[in-house]
C-alpha cells in the first residue's frame, strides 16, 4: 500500500494506469486517533491528498481496489539485450524515437553499468511486452538494428518477471541514489552523462554505480485528469535514477557530489521548469515542490494542517505546513 499512495508506477501503467487510479477507498487511522473512510464520496479532499502524498495523513488499515482481468492470459514477452559502450549515442537516439509513441503494453528498462568482471562498460535493455511475442519483437526492431552483443527473447508467466532479489543487497554495502522525472529524452545529455560515468567507473574501482531509466507508456495515466489526484507528474514519460553502490565509505562524499551533479543536468534537460521527481524514488533532500509540484503543494499544506496539525506523519517526504 505504501508504494500505491505515492502513485504506483509500473511496466503496465500505460495500459492499466497508476495504482492510485485503481484505488476506490481507504480506511485511515488519523493523527487524532479516529478511523475514517476516504473515497470520492467521503472525505473526498483527503482522498485526493492520499493519492500522491499518502504517507502524510495517517495509517491505512484497509483499502478497496479495482481489480482488472489479467493481461494477455498472464503471459508476457521478455527481451534482454546487451550493447557495447560504442553504441552509446545511437542507443539514446533510438530510445528518444519512442518519445512520441510507446505502445501501452510495452515497457523499456534501460541500464548503463560497468561490468568489473570483464572490465567493460555496457548498456542493457530489459523490455517487457504484455502481448504476443511477434508483436513485441516488431516494436524492438530499432534496438536490434544496433547489433547487440547478446539477445534473448521468450514468453513467460507474468508472476516470474521480477526476481525477489535484484542484486543490490550486498552485505555492508552503502547506497546513494538521486532521481528525476523526464518529459522527454535528450540524447545529447544522456551521451555526456554516460561519458562522465565512464571516467568515474575507471577512477574509483570501489564504485559500482549505474544509470537506470524506466521508460513506461503513460497512455492510461494521462487519461485521468491532473486535478483528480495529488500526484503531479502524469505527463512524465520516464523516470531516471543515478544509483551508486559501494562498500568503501571513504568515497561516499565524492560519489554524492558526482551523482547529484548528474541528476541536476538530467533535470535541466527533462522538459520541466525545475526538478521533478517521483516521491517514491526521491532521496528526501529535494525541495517539496519536486515531490508535489508548486501548484499542488498549497492545497496539500492546507489539508496537512487540517488532518495532521502536529505533523505526526512527517517522516517520509513531509508536506510542509504554511503558517
């Protein structure tokens, strides 16, 4: 439920919408100890705020959620492609070609990283298509034309798409993450960010950082009016994370400075006037307008003052109270 209250993005959101769009009502334990119902017909303003800034208003004890029929009989095509560093510029241009149209059932996860076992930088594509394999393969032709060094494509059950452990839980490992929402793909900026990653990977052997771009369709997301919920970034086409993993804490400071500078450059090229970031991915040190936008924050602040005046629920991405 926690991920839902932030908005709930995912690879099928272009077809089904955000998780908050399936939320019909919640039972909420509020700061004054009362148990209330929030829905379109009861405490509707609170319900608006919960869908995008939900961690600020109480504890959800139960919820009613719209359930959809499983897509494509529970089957999906999964494609994995790996590209050499020399494909860098071309790869971002192909990714940009999907800015105007990405099929609602296609999700592209892009990962730039350094393989320390083979001492080479790589770009990996994980594509999921919730439909027939032949349709999915046709959509991925532009990536295949870049001649990946490794490709696999197969159909499989949707419940096995995501392994329980994604490789980031190494003992004694420290994690540093910055993120930004993007309205557009800027190949020139991504090219320069990747170039800077190359130098940093080679300079700091204890750094295992990566650039992660989730390009999911937002077709169904933008069908819901922006003023329907507190979530402000329905027009984002992708979410980028600069992720740093290290066991050597002596480099944490330089890693932090490096990754923040990359995030700032990506935000400048994002299409937004200022930094925008999905609150569930946010670091927590950003200005609240980055999480909730400058146009939705005043209403959220007024509701925070009404429902949580003592700011008991202000641990995670707190909505400030304007006094």
